[in-house]
């Protein structure tokens, strides 16, 4: 396995707290980056995901930095983005998810584009998160959403939320940081799958994540945005090699048919959940 990159932002209050935890774990600064063995931490100033809608203007340059050039320089296999999570409910939570836009790019990235995601490394971090999380915190998958979308180097987010109180919670931040590092070092592998339907926090798929490794997930609210190209991206940009797809029972008939036709063309087996 090559090196792995962790990235976070100084403009993100959760990122600042999480970085403190990484340093407590023994990461040392070397020429502007932090390192522990073959794991590198890259700290940037701008937010990795904009806080405001449509906050990133379209342009030829990658946002917020050129992760692919950085990956080539340090031989990075994939990135874990350690980030804040926000929700109106304010529920304390720890989440992992792929990135991509099924529709218009509201929070960065490009319209109707999905970012490559390493499903098994994401699952390995998830499995560490569910081991004795801090009291009061829920652990879950989230469906594919927001930026980045445009890099060749695979990545996924590991988040601490859902309000300012949790972003400064040093115990929860340390649990997230430790789970990221232990997950990166894990050799665990499971059959790789993609998912369709369910809510944003994917309760059914979260339970299944103990048995399989989810890559991209299209939630119920985005199913009408799906095209054959997006379904193909869900398969091809789940880089472990998709073995089958799960479709939730609550998916409407016409939506299910569209998904099933596209998956059959791609040779992907289908299972109900």
C-alpha cells in the first residue's frame, strides 16, 4: 500500500480540534506537512467545502487545492478529509461519506459529477468509529453529497458534528482522529457495494456496513436526478470494484426500474434491502 493523506482546514473549527488530537498521537511536522509513518496530514487555510451555497465560482483550477499534484508528490493512494459536520438538529454524531453531486453543484465541485471513493478504507474507519464512541454520539454513513468531485485521487470524509459544541469536543475529536489512523492501518476487506434509496443518514445501509463496504450511495431524495451516466459513475468511481447494488424497499417503481435497467447494462447484481 502507498502512503495515505489526511487533509483538514484551519478555517474549520472541527478541523482545528481534530488536528490537536493528531498531534497528541505523535504526528510530527516535516517541511510544512505532518507525518506519522506513511500517513501524511496536509493542513490548508480555506474551507475544503464552502460554508455558503454556490460559494465556489466555476473555473479551470481545482478547488480548494490540487490534491492530485499533491498525491503524485507524496505517492498518496487516497485521502481522508477530517471535517466538521453540520445539521439543523444538532445531534452529536460521527459520520463517513463519499462526495459528489447528483444534481447542481451547490457546495462546490461540478454538476452531476462524483468523486472516486475507496469503499473498504471508508468502512475500516467506520468500524473503528462504532467501537465505543463517546457517550451521546451516533455513528452513521451519509449518502454521497457535496464537493470535491473533480480529482483523480480517491477520497472520503470523516466528520464530527453537528454543532459548534461538538466541533470543540476534544474527546470526540480524539476518537475520530484515532479511528481514522486505525482505519487506515487496518487490512479489513468486505464485498464492495453501492446503494440506492433511504434517507441522508442511511440507517439501513449503516447497519449493512458491518457486512459489506458501501461506496457511493444515492439517497431517496436524489433518485429522480439519476441518469445512466451517474449510475455508471457510482459503479466506476467506487474504486474497489462493485460486486452488487442494494435498493431500498421504499424506492418507487419507476425509479427502481430506471436503476435496475442501468445496473444490468453494467453487469451489477441487485439485492433488495
